[in-house]
């Protein structure tokens, strides 16, 4: 959550979690800027650190050692983290177009989206070669490549196109790792031929002669065939064709050539260099659009051209953060001159490396240790984050807001509570006007009408089921939060076997100037509306007010045939218990608040919270469910107790079968639990064998409060396996049979935990 309580005046949006933006996030986290809302849009939640990637491929490091987790870093910075890909940029409207969400608005924008080897210019390269970037996709390709090499009985021929530092280092890392894997598999006799192909007359252009000579010797000693002055003109399945007539048969082709820029930039009108990179001046500000900054590979610094290298992206982080801050405060950006000479440390596959700077070069295991120390220190800087207290952000710094914004802000002090806290009707109608809720014949008066309330028809023979839920935002992404809040509310209807019909929204938006309120409301309701519409549920009205924190809830109404109504009572001895989604959202969100959850754990939890329980409810009903509920705030045990009491049965719950979200066990093992956990724990009195079960590491998770949790159903024993298979086929991959129902006259209405 953004702990910046000052009204929001400006949006700074960072696109890409590259080497420069991690520094910006850290610096904004260390010194918050009240009134500025920081958002980072990242395609990958784990930002790869280029210096350690060859070490990852060579097998010297694990994934987490070579990546910066943007989740905790963004939280530290008080930034909203949107896991998405920017696919377009509307400079006139100051909006970023994303692959999976409505446009995101900015006042100030910074691009640090890196580059990728250019496969577009050589026919066949995109189809038959593996580009080394995006790195995360390369890591997946690499694992498949290694499996293919291990499976080939007659050996393999591997070619790397591009003999810059990246190509040479990657080839040596691949060679080192494959040799180790073949030895492990007892295939020492398998032959692997390595080829390095470059259009330049020497390897490592831009490096000094000593470093080049050292690498030339090393490549020869390791049996790598180097093809100089060979320009690849076509790639076909299993071969490279070069301009000079060379045809090189290869089983695997890795593409590490000149970096190319994101194609969408060409459509934007931003000034670009001849290769499509964003032209910036020596303040890192676009030469055509001063409200756009760029750093790292994607930037072309006109005044000081430098090679595309992580070193420069890292160095630009500090001046970029300073200049973004200055621009937000209405001050001119400062010039930055990158160093001309820089230290390169290139690993040689084994735990050795070559250092080069100016015209000297040094080689050996000590150089590797030095590089390893520098690299690990870099990662630590962004993963070992200092604990911060909430900022006193009551006053806006001078220069942040213009005159009109200050006038608007002056009205804040006199803003009313009660009905006066409602968001103005213009803001509401503009934000909601862009939504297109589903239209249903049984909604007589809905969102579009000016009446005081909505009116809906209940068809004859149907029952109407009502429920309401409301909670504070737990992530800084209104679009995703809107989706989850709607999904959570609909869960009650699905658990009763009802078809969602209509919903009323209640939203609280953090204080902000009108423009920001409108955008926030639109993002929030666009997310909610997408989920409601997918469930066929009409948004028929609502109420929006301002408050300290973002919050959203829905009163939802559903229709159900009387004989299809599912209730908590009705469990029968012999039934088996099915849970449709994994547990753990409570502890994971608590860990996220403390900056201690990995980004990919939270991503997994969000994916689970976004999954609708609609298809699961139909499936459970088709398989004769006797009783059902959705697992939410009271945790699995709390909701289970609500089922067994009115059913008058006992339950045996198998802890080992409980489906758990990734990271949930780690978090509870570290004692991180939701603030609701102590209240939920009181229900342990329903457990018959507390002495035995409490020792299990899974035990705390039966009390973990869930957001948009799964359905818990009691299914006739003989149909349970078929029901589980059907749920998994519907996409509930983690659904599980977790217990059995019995009459247990000696322990009525109790839960026995089985380890
Ligand atoms: C094999 C290899 C080894 C290398 N070794 C070194 C080395 O040892 N030292 C060195 O200095 N350089 C090295 N480099 C070069 C280095 O990788 C790049 O120069 C560096 O990564 C550029 O950093 P960056 O911050 O500009 O972008 P990146 O580090 O590429 O980060 C960009 C980020 O933006 C995100 N992104 C991209 N597009 C979008 C989008 N449209 N929307 C949202 N997010 C997006 C990506 O997810 C990515 O995390 C190596 C390169 C290769 C290929």
C-alpha cells in the first residue's frame, strides 16, 4: 500500500524494471515525494541482473541470486506495481497502452525497457534461432535446449551468432554447463561442436587488444570454431547461410546480435535514433517530449553515445532518479556525463573471468571472485531493503503543484464528511460512462437511469440471494483490485448455487485532485466491471466517496431455483470434502505488507484470487454436492465449522492434502500471519486432536483468512473422484480432496486433523 497520505497530484510512471529503474525505486523509497503517485509497469516481476546471467546459465547461481524481485522493492518505494506489458504510447493523451488493462495515465514517464537481439532483419532468424532476450524466456528455451542436447545420441552442433561480450560470455557459459550435464548423465563421449559467428573482422569489438587476444586464445583452447567476417543472411531449419557463401549446419542457434528497440516506439512520434532507440539529451530527457525520460539500452544519449551495456544502465539510475524528482518539483533537469572508460568483467564459463579497462586486461579465478563480490553486492542493494516508517507526508514540497492544482488542494481542508464526502457527479459520470455493464432483460432500472435506486425483476419460481462484501485495497493496482473485489463478492452467490444477476458497488477513493480521482475510479471499476460482465451480472448502481484509503465492495444479488439452492447444512456421512483453490492468501498478503513476499508468490496468489468460482459451482452441483460454502475471512477451519454444526456431522481433515499457494508455508514458518489469524484461531476448540495436529507446519494455514478463496463442498463419496477430475479439467488445477465426513457419535460436530 502506498503509505503516502498526501493528496495525489502527479503520476510518475516507470515502464520496465530495468537496471536504472531499480535504482529509481530504491531512491524514491528512501525519500518519498508526497503528492506523487509512483507506478511501475513491468512485463517481468523478477528483474534479471545482466552481469550474473552467464553465471546462471553456467550453473554457478540459482534464479533468485540473479534476479531482483520487483514486488518487495515496489512496496518499499510505495509504488503501484502493474504486472503488464506496455504495447503503445499515446503522447498527446499522456497515456500508456497496456496488453491487459485499460490505459495508464502519467504526468511524467520514464522508459527503461531494455533491448532485445534483432531477429527481424535476417529472414528465418525469428523462426529458427533462440534470441537471448527477453532473458526469462531465454532461460526456458535454454532448459529445453539442454534436454535436447542430452537426448541426441550423435552429439550436437551449437552456434552463437554475435561475438560481442554477450555472445562470447554466453557461449562459454553454455559450453561449461553442457559439459557438466553430459558428465552427470554419464555421456562424456558425446561430442558437442561450438561455433561463434560474427560479421566483424575480430571478436569483442570495442574491447582492447589484450582482452581480445586472451579470449581468442581461450576460445581456441576450448575447441570453439570462430567464423569472422561472416554476415548471416538467412537462417533455415538446421543451418546458417552467410553472405560469403558459408553454410553452417547447426542443431541449435543462439542469437546474440546487435540490440534492437521495442517496435511500438516507432508508432509513437517520440524522437528516435536510426535504430529505433529513444533519443535523449544529457539529462536523459527525450529530445522531443520533455515529459518522457529514458535510460539503459532503450535510450540513445545523443551527446554521449555509449555501447548497450548493463554498466551504463546501472550508472544512469542515480541521475535519472534525481532528474525525475527535479522535474516533478518544477525544477530543470541536470546534465549527466557518463564515464568514457569503464571496467568490463567477463566470465569464461568456469569460475574464472577476464577484466578489461582502458588498454589493460587481467585474467584468472581471482577476477571471478572480484566480479562475484561486485555482482552479489549489487543484488543485495535491492533485495535487503531497510525497514521504513510511514512518511510524514502532510505537506507538499514547493514546485510540485501548479497554481490551479494548489487552488483545488486548498479546498481539501474544507471538504465535508457525510454526503459531502461523495465524489462529484461529473467525475462519477465520466469514469462510469466509459464502462459497458452487461444489459439484462430482468434489470428494469440500472446504471444508465437517473432514478434514485435500481429495480430488478425476480422471475417466478426463482429465489433471490443477497450478499455484501467490502474491504480495503491490499495491492496498489486498482484494476486488479477491482477484479478481485468483484470476484470475492460473487463467491457468496456461487457458493449458494445462484446465478449472479445484479450488483451495487461501494467505493472509497484516496483524496486526490479531480483528475486523479476520475482515473482511479475508472481503473477500479473497469476491473470490477470486467469480472461482473463475465459472470453475466449487471452493475446497477453504487456509491463512491473519498477517504484515507482505497476500498471497494459490492452488494450482489443472484437468482436460483429453490431445488438448486446450496447451503452450508446438508453434509452427509460418507461424503468427501473438496476444496477448489489453494490456501494462503492471508499470510502471503501479510508478508507482502512487510516486503517479505517474493513477487512471483504474490503473482500466484493474485492469479488464484482472480479465478472465478462460477464454473466450479456448476461442476459441484452437477456432481450432487450436498453442501457448499466459499472459504474467505474465517479461514478453512472457520468455514468448515460453519458447515459441520448445522449438518450435525464430524469431519476428518487430511492436512497433507491441503492445496497451498507457493510461498504460504515459508511465510507461516517465519511467523508471518494475517491480522485476522488470532481471531480465527479461537475456533481451534472444534479440533478433536489438537495435541497431535498443532505440530504440523500446515496447521496455521487452516486459520488463514482467504480473499476470493475457493469453494469448499461436501460431495457424495462415490462421485468425488469424478468431480475432482472435472474441476481440474475446468482449470482448477489445485483443487483437492481434503477430507471425509462421518457421523462420529463420540465426537459430534468436531474436526479431526490427520497429518
Ligand atoms: C548474455 C548477455 C550477457 C550480458 N552481460 C553483461 C555484463 O556482464 N555486463 C553488462 O554491463 N552488460 C551485459 N549485457 C548487456 C545487458 O544485458 C544490457 O545492456 C542490460 O540488460 C540493459 O539494461 P536495461 O536496464 O536497459 O534493460 P533490461 O535489463 O533489459 O530491463 C528491461 C526490463 O523492462 C521490462 N520490459 C521490457 N519491455 C517492456 C514493456 N513493453 N512493458 C513493460 N516492461 C517491459 C523487461 O521485463 C525487463 O525486466 C549482457 C547481455 C547479454 C545478452
